[in-house]
C-alpha cells in the first residue's frame, strides 16, 4: 500500500466522528512507515511519519516581547485592522496569475519574500505554539460547503500533551516516547537542527530513509517522491518554524523534479494566484500524491493557502471534498487551551 493510501486512512473520516483510536493509528503508522521505507532492514530506528492532515501554512507575524507573541492575520492586518481589497473584475490573459512561470521561480520568490518578512521567534521549551486554521470544504458531487475552525496547541519541546484538531475534531496528543520520532518534527529543538541550506536539507531528508546520497544527482525517482512527501509535510504541517527553515524548504521544493506551477488558481478567500503541485512519476496514471496545491500571490509570491482533496467512505458511499485552507493566526502561549 502506498503512502498516499495510508494518509487516506488517517484523514478520511467524517467531521463529527471521534478521532482514530490509538491501536488504529499505530497500525496505520506501521504500514505507512513500511511503504515509505521499503523492506525493513534488521534494525530500524523507529520513526513516525506525517500524522496529521489539517492544512497549515505560513503568515507574517508581528512578534513582541513578553508572555504572548502577538498575532497577525493571514490578510496582513493586525487584530482590528482593515484589509485592503483588490479591484474587482475578471483577470485578463496578461494578469500575473495567468502568465506562464516556472515552479522554481515561484518557490524562489516565496523564499525571498519569506526571508524579507519572517520574524525571529524563540519560544521557551515549556510554552505552546497556538495556531488557528480555517478550512473550507466543498463536496464535489453536491456542492455543499462547510467550514471548520481548527485550533491547535503544540508543546514547544514535545514534553507536554498537545491539543490537536483536524477538520473540527480535537484530541490530546501524548508526548513521544524516547524511542519514537516523527516526521515532520514538531518540537522546536529538532526543527532548529534541520539545515537552512536547501540542498543540505534535501540530503538530510533523503538520509532519513535510505543510504545517504552524496549529491542530488544520486537521487532516483522513488527517493525524490519521498523527499517531496517530506517537504510537503514540513511546509503544510509545521506552521511556525525557526528562522530560515521555511525559505530553505521552499527552495528545496523547487529542486524536486516534477514540481510544476499552475496559473489562475483560487484560494479560500477567492484570490487568484499561482499554485505549485507535483507530478509523481512513481504513481499510476491518474493517481495523486500527498501535497495538493500550494497557492501563492502571483506578484509578490506571498503564500496564500492550500488546496487539497479529501475522501470519506467507500464504494458508492464515497464522498470527495475539495479543501481550501489557510492559517488565520498564530501565537506563542504559556499553556494549552490558552488563547492569545
């Protein structure tokens, strides 16, 4: 079973139902780990792959000293501010969103934008990173739309229980055991150890699931597929990162063969942007991998949000949803369930 099938097992359950029980999650994680890593060697360092599917992104945040790190919203305004709306009207064929542009241009532009606007955050180990995500789901067959507000409090050093939400469902996530690890890493200490050079980041990720390559030229299609899976997971599931890591991840994503730009894509707020997606050569024709669409402003390359799909049920009862999502705000707080 491919890693995308295993992700479906984790994410494809209706809103309002309880989260998967621990035994089910362990079984799914075990199968996903085996699918990602191939035949298991005699001794394997336990790993936990991407576990959550709530779609997360990055916004520019204003950071202030003190107990709370101040929040800034996705539209670029501070709380209580007024966003400037673009002029209405259909885009012309010469509008930036309609022009042909390479994926590397978009992602390098996103990295440059992020380096210019990112704020240095240094949370204490005993604190929590709070995120508020907005997810808009539309059932493709009926057109019925429902919005979810997911609020998460994740322990900075991973030593305390975290409160996790996915499409409206929440539960307490226990700290990892000593022999466990997770990709993407969620604790600040592990994130700070990841390279902020894009090529070194790729090689570090590749070394997690195979014999470490000496250069990007040594990486084959299957390994690139795993690398894309890992980079997409890092960018989607870790909304707050140490300085320099997100720009490096954007640039690294631009180096993955098969990553492409798709113009004229709308985000959850109706803005037209240019999207980045991935044609995975290791998947059967017509199959889609993990990652969906990363949508960027076509002029500034500021990240706008995600578009993805989710399915629930089986056979004739299967429903397919289009998900549009963005990170509304984030902050650093002193305890779980504390809002900024």
